């Protein structure tokens, strides 16, 4: 296992240190720490934006430190106002519990829970937040927070109309109290597991500092006649936050026209997941290789040079897509996603199921023909091409065939084949037409 002192340097060259406690680099160099990151159970799956903190915990473990993932069953009932301009919808306990199960399963491939020296842990903050009494919490925790300091936090100011964008929807006392709950989480983890490092996105810095301060106030030993020459005491707890990831257009990472890109294959298929990474902008791909893969500095440097000198090959994007898809969905799903990607870019569809065809070409133009029209001797190719809109006339369609520019299910149409029959369909449901190299059309077979 890699020696612990390299962790901070590893995060730095990858561009993952946005803000950190002043002493954290030195402490990480000489000690093995326990650190944690919290995950919001507002959905049954994590999304690609969650990969940055997940990889943060995994990097901790690889460098000899001990990671804790908090799945916020307690804080999830409140909602974090950070980065939000409107109040979150509150989930029921049953919804949160279902979401927790999905998130736990997605964390397991990244973290080693059976490691001999530094096993990872998953804990649920409902274990303490849902059992502490209100008056006890206000007396033991709330008295250490001033309303003035809480109002100064960026997430609160934004909601009250003091943010840079001027938007304001107000903030309820429920969400206003979130900072206290997250600070209490840090205190509990410090007491239970001697957890001394909290990491997260840069929008969490204020909450993390609040937890550090609470630990200092409640757990630091009392000063004993410490004079002006007393040695400065090392802080008990530390924070480190990652940059918030955006794309080259300045929009939030992981958001597409189709919505969020999820880690759950039932919500975002491995093929769509692979395509998301494959479509990364040249301006983003090197940073994403640093953030989301295990490739070392030398390997990423070589790919960065290819982006600079031969961007059209998109080798960096392909490597990014392969690495992340294999990590999240496994090698079998990666192989299927790559096969589907080759079909999309002009490959033979042989061996693909109808469901795969439908997904691959879900965004391609489509039309329908009656199943009866393909019976017997079938339908003239020229009629099918005109009906699809790939040609304006039968004459143009015949010229496409004669010129070798028409493909049926990825196979170039021969001059002697002038009809399409039921045998040319995929499971009786689809025919894939292609004009040239990239102009696809999906023909759906309609049953009577």
C-alpha cells in the first residue's frame, strides 16, 4: 500500500484541493487519519457528480488512511441548503430507507470493507440524530453557534437574497439548522471513531469549519496556566474540500438533456453512461481523467499530449469512458457498451438484441412499417428508403444502393438485393437503415 505522506500531493496534482485546513498537509504526511464524507439520500442512486467524493474516500484508503461514508438518513430528513435556491421536498422515512440501500450498494465496489489495517465503514447518522432530544441538542450543541455567524454562511446568504445571483426564496428554520446537524455529525464521528478529517465539495466548507470548531470547543483539553510562550496546540480536526465540477460550457457536471447521469444501470444504462464520458469536451477531458480515474500522472500526461496534437482521434475520451465505465459497471458491461458504441458509429448490428437496438438508436429519426409489408417477397428497398426519408425519390434510393451508400443493419446493401423481408428484422421489431457513415434511421415494425 502506498505510504500515507503522498496523499495530499496526490490530491494536489490531480487538482482536487480547493480549500484545506492550514495544517492538513503536514498531518497527512506524518499520520494515518480517519476521514469521512457524507452522501445525501435524496435519490435511490448516486450520480456521476458523486464520483468525485467517492473517489476521494477510495484514494484515502489506498494511501493508508481509513474512510468513513456517512449515508445521511438523519440529515436527509432535513435537507442541505448548500447550492440550492429553493427548499427541498422532505422525504418520508420509508423513502429515505429505500434510497440508503441503493447508495450503500454503489459504494461497496470502491471501498474495501474487509481491509486488515484500515477497513472502510458505512454509517447512518440517523443512529444519533434521530435519538438525541431537542432540548439536549440545543443546550449541548446549539449554544456554540451564533445566529450572526450562521447568517454569514454563503448558502444561507444566497437563500436570503445576499448571494451573487440575487435569487432568494427564503430559508426555513429546518434547513437553517442543517449546519448544526452536520457539525454534530463530525463530533459524533470524532468520539466514536477518532475521525479527524472531513472532506466534501467546496460548497461544504462552511459546514465543515463549523464541525471543526465544535470539536475544538467541546473536546480540546483545558488550558493550564498557558503563558504567552506556550506552544501552539495542534487542531483536533481538519477539513479539505474539492472543487465543484463544471463542464466547458459552465454548466453543472453530470446534467444532460435527458437529465442526470446515474450510477444505477437501471436508471442510466452502461451504454448511455459510456457515451456520456465519450462525449466529453476536449477542454474538460484531461481534468476528468485526473478527477475520475486511477491513471497516474505519466499516463494522463501522454493522453493530454494527444489532445493537444491529435484531438480528432479522441483517444483521451475513449480511455476516460473505458476506465470509468469498467470501474462503475464492470468489464462485462464495458464490453457491451463498447460494442454498442461501434454499432452507433457504423458497425454491424449482428448479435445485438432488439432492446439494445432500441436504446442505441433511441435518438435517431424513426418511422414505422406494417409487419405484413415485409411478408413473403418483402418490400422493395427503394420504397422503404423513401418512406424513411433517407431519399426523396425511388430513383435517388436506387442510386444510393448502386453507389454502395446504403446499409441495412450495418451491412452494405448488395446490388442484387432489392427487397427487405421479415428475415432482415431484429427479432421482428426493427430494421436499422444507414446512409453513408453516420446518417441512421430506425424502422419500427408495427404489428396489426
